[in-house]
């Protein structure tokens, strides 16, 4: 899909100084919803243009990179909220019956639900870094009625990590060279993402292990604590 999109998005890069923030917010919202869309073609160029002083605010590299990250995270959260509240309001039977008509076939829904049920709330953070399932993990969170505050925190942290990583890739390429076409930029940036993705996933795995260990420890303490009925009253 990335190669197919490149010719259609090159014109957007030419308008980045004026419309770049809107493009980033809009396309990251699309990417984070149930419509499959590669975030690499959005955030890597945004970081690249920021490094060259061609992203809003023009001429200010680091503020521009910060703006790109903030808009990318905001768009990702909005797309995730769309999925979350759709699942919350419509419910699981509706999604399985009608989802195939809006690019949500049952096998994808089943996979997202299996992952969520097996690993719990932490998947809303970790799966934001995993292609394909990244867009869908908000649906089982909505079906399970995960508290919206917790959902926002974990989704924002996961989306923020991914957006920051992609923007940093583009920012690095922007400092290394200024002679890349849009297609070359996306290809080189995507290659850098693939080469470093195992390290990101390893870091996520360590976070999950730490989270599970802490969660189980807290639950054991709660289970061993005496209840009000068991607590002896005054003599």
C-alpha cells in the first residue's frame, strides 16, 4: 500500500509549510481508525520537513518537530476514540455482523479480541507499535468497556512512542541529506523503521513483563489483605 500511496501524497508534501499540520492530523486520524493507512508515509516526511525548516512553524526545526509529534499523537488519539466509542455503543454482535462492509472482517476482529483478552489493558499500549493490529486494538477495548481515562493514557503513550520514533527517523534523514525525493524518503525511512523495530518490540516486551509482574504483586496483596468482615472489632 505504501508504494501505491506515494504518487498521490507527493503533492501534499509540497504544501507542507501551509497545510502540513492539517495533513498530519487528518491522515494520522485515518491511520488510527479502522481504515488501513501506513503512518510511515505521514510522520517520516513530517520529521524530514521539520529538520529542513519546511514544516510549521517554518524555519524552526525543533519546534516544528514538536508540532509534528503533537499533531500526530492528537490525530492518533482521535482515530482511536472513533473505534473505541463505536465499539462501546454498537457492541460486539454489530461489529461482527456489519464490520466486513467497512474493512473490518471477522478474522481481524477475532485476532484483536484474542490479543486483548489474553494480555489485558496493556495491549492498548503495546499494540500501537505493531503493524496491522495497531488500528484495531481499540475495538475490543470499547467492547470490554475499558475505562476511558485508562484507555486514553495507554493509547496516548503507545501512539506517542510510535509517532515520536517515526518523526525522529525523518528528522535524522533530514539532517543527513537534503536531496531525497518523497518516494526515496519514505523507502529509506521505512527501511530504518524495519531495522530498528525489533529493538522497540523488545523494549515493549520488557515493559509488559514489568507491568504483569507489578499487577500480579498488587493483586496478591489485595487478596491477602483482611476484609472488613474478617477484621476483628474492638474488644
